[in-house]
């Protein structure tokens, strides 16, 4: 569950005008770290936000924004990736070596 602190406690005072941006950066870096660890992430917003907020009761000022599932990738079999060689890339029409 990804939360952001939008307000100061039980007030309407904005905690940070960058709260949503900061959360986005945090989740983005979570996905990069997970990838480096051989994990995958799936970010989503298709859930009952009001229901989850009511169930978990985050501290005042905090807002549930999204969810991120983190885990091992499903077995998709061995996928062969094809890449051009450096020599082939250098021989393309835009290359000075042509």
C-alpha cells in the first residue's frame, strides 16, 4: 500500500505540496530496486480505496494512493532476446564508418 502525507494531522493544512510527487519517486525507485533483486512490481489503483482506508485507519493526514505488488516473476519460460551487434549498428546508413 502506497500512502502519502497530504495534510497536517486532522487539519486541512497542506503538509507538503510535493507529497504526491515524492510518493511517485519512492515507488519508482522501489520498482528499480526490485528489478535489481530479480523481482517484479505491478502498480495498480483498481481497489476499494475507501474500504481499505477504513479497514487500516492510517494516521490523520495520510492518504492511501495506490498499491504495488512485489514478487518473483511468473514462470514465462526462457525468453530469447535478440540484439544487434555493435558492428551491425555501426554499419547502418547514419554511421560515419559506412
